[in-house]
């Protein structure tokens, strides 16, 4: 479900319904953060991202859990538009130059 207010409040709106509504009003790019994965370096929620990719035609940017090149590669294979990999860069588990080279 969609979370708001700095992820402190959980709405009653399912993320796929919200994404579809955003697409219908003209949003072209969505950032999808699985907050249970954010900052964990345990990998993105690929199942959720794939469901979203199959549900809307918006450009999708994955966020949350990215650790290394294998996660970037999987996002690329899913056809995602981009990836946010902040902690992985700070923790030096991902080299940005290498990540860009496979994209």
C-alpha cells in the first residue's frame, strides 16, 4: 500500500491502483520504493517491480535495497528506466562507473 508523510502513514490505496491513476493523469515516470527494503542492501523487491512494470506503461525507477551490479543487471533485464542506489555507493558495494557501463 502507498505510504505517505515520510513513510509514517499507510494509506488504503494499493500501489498498483495508485500507479494506474498516476498514469491516467499523465505522469510519465514513477519512482517505486519498497520501504521494507530501503537501506538494507538486500536487493530490490523484483516481484513488486515486475508487477508494476506489467501494470503501467510509465517509466519506472527502482528504489530500495540495491546492493551491487547483479541488482542493476536484474533491473535492466526487467526493462526499468532507472535505479536509485544511494547506500550501495556510500557503502562501496556498488561502483557507479561499472553500474553505468552495463546500462
